């Protein structure tokens, strides 16, 4: 066969090969965003990189970041004003700002006060929802450490039995599985029934096993979050080798289920074994007192897929989890396609309100906070200016938060506003995609949130 004839034979073969590879990766990772993560991220299991879209930044001379090189903080005199604490804007739920009987943050502050007084009877619970900026656990882990120092080690909190994506981490545990497990999550591999429990992810197996080991300390209370369903099997959980609970997941219809076990002496290693087919959401690993921070960050989450779930299931599981504070930090993904105009941001505000409405419905007595995304930069005309949409997006989230009775933390303003992303990159706080934080930046943000929460609590507790 001649050369030209062979080229016509090879070209279709290469196209078919590329198509098969693309389809295979799509099935494994779930969508375009997660597929981009696979293509652009390193595979070093010992140094997981943040997931999300990236672009190559021009070389920048990075100044050495000093420990006291703190980001810009909004100075607010301690006048006793409950409506504003630094970058946190609270909202009055009962009354008017000058004569408010109940603020959105009161549920969390009350839980902290009860914990300090020894009257809460359980750990203070914080649940942090988000996209890939949160998913790695760098930010929640730092907040977890700070709250442990303030209130005591309440344990890891809620953990996925099987994470929905390789970049969904939890630094308080290590985990591994044997047997076949399939995972579904709101943004990576959606399930046809839209049922994901409190954390937005579910894992299913027939006869598989999973092991979770606590990195430091032990836990005394273990709770299994699972889906009851027809022909459901039995989940057996052991703690350091001893069986502590056995839960049948068989039910006449799909609905959330929960089973608890206690280990008074404390346990380090938990194992869950499936007898038959089981579908689980995760484990609540806690101690009797202290604080926990749940990491519910999932790669590729945006305002659309965050709302694409069975709302009745979500609100019911929120009520059962009984978090005292729910933080929601999404927006990094939609900042790339949202237009900087009032029409688009008004539509975005409506979508955001719909997304967070179940939080207030499921936990009306708790506190919820919308945490805005970071300032983002984009390559343009040889420089890296902030995306024009950022102030529009932040304002839409602020309005949505207050419309749903949630407080609002403007990360955008807290870190310095327009142009902050490029400045943070020079200081070694943010990655070269100008969207994901480096460890130092994650610590700065978590510390800023913690200090703001504690300042707000001090105002609440002041006579």
C-alpha cells in the first residue's frame, strides 16, 4: 500500500484511540472539570495537588513569606456591633439590626458557650461545604486544629468511607479499601436517584471492606450514615478488632439510616465490612466533648450541581447531623464562566439561594455562613489582573446569603480585594492557577475564619 493510502488508514485509528481514552477517563473521573484535573495534575500520592483548572503563569519572583506576613484584615473597632465582625457580615433573623433578638450566628455561638460551660453534651460540630479549594482538607484541617485548641479534640468528625475523588482528603485520618466499591457524588459521578446524604457523596459495595485509622488521638463515638434500601445487606463495624455495631440496611424504600456504637476506652482503627450489598454515606467519628470539622468539599462543585440532589434527603440528613455551624465556599468554578453584568449575577443569586436553602430548612436553629471565593486572576495583555466578575459574584453571594438567613464572610475583601490574587501569589500564598491556596495561604484563611468566629463569640458572650 502506498504512503498516502497508509496515512488515511492511520488517522482514523488514532482518532478512535483518542476517543476511547477520553471516554474511559470520563467514566473514571466524572466530568470535564475532573478530567482536566487528571490531565493537568501530578500523580505523586505523597504530595497531592489541588484539583481544578490551571494555567501556566509567567515567571514571577516570589518574595520569601515571613510568618508574620499577614494578609490584609478589615479593621473593625470592637464597639459591640453584632452585625459586622471583620469580614463577617451577620444578618438579623428576628427584629431589626439595632434591636435584634436573634442573629444568624447565634446558634454557633450558643453551642460554643455551652461547650465551654460543660453543658452541650456532645462535640461542637462544624460542617464545611465547598469545591476543590476546600476538598483537599488543607483549610478545614487548620480550622479543626484551631478549634481543638480552643474547645478540645472532638475527633475527625464526619468522614467519607470512600472519598468521591482522589483529591478529596481528610488529614485527621488515613483510609483504604478492599473489594469493589463504586462512588457517586453531586459533581463527579452523579447518581440517578440524587440521594447523597449530608455530605454529597455515597459509596456502594457488595461484600467489600473499608478501614479508617485516626491519625492522632482516639474516638469514643462512632455513627454509621447509610442508605436503607430494598435488598440491603448488613454493615458490620469493628473498633480495634472488636465489633461495636451491626446494622441491617434493608428497608422497604430508600431512606437515610443511622446506627451508633461506643468505645468508652477510645478506638484508633475502625473497619466496616459489608455482608451483602450496602450503600453508605460515611462515618461520624467523635468524642464526647470538644469540636469537630467535617470536610464536605468535593472537586468540581458549583452552584448548579450543589443543588442537584434530593432535597428531602438532604434536609433530613442535615437535621440528623445537627451541625452547629455550616460553612459553604463555592464559586471558584463558576467564576470562569459567569459574565460580569447585573443580569447574569441576578440569575446567579437566585441559583445560589436555591442551593443553600436546604441548610436553613434542615438546621433552622444552627448558624450558616457563605464564604466567598478567593480573588481570581487571569492572563491578559501580559499581566494577571483580577477577573472582572469577582465583585459581581461576591455581591450576588452576599445577597443570597442574607436572603436565606445566613451570615457572609467576604474572603475577597479580607484578602485585599481587586488584585489580591497576584499579590498573594508573590507572597507564596496562592498557586500558579491563581485559584487554589498553597499551604501557607490555606493556614492564613483558616486562621482568619477562626479568629473572626472567636471574636464574634466574644461579642455574643459579653454581658
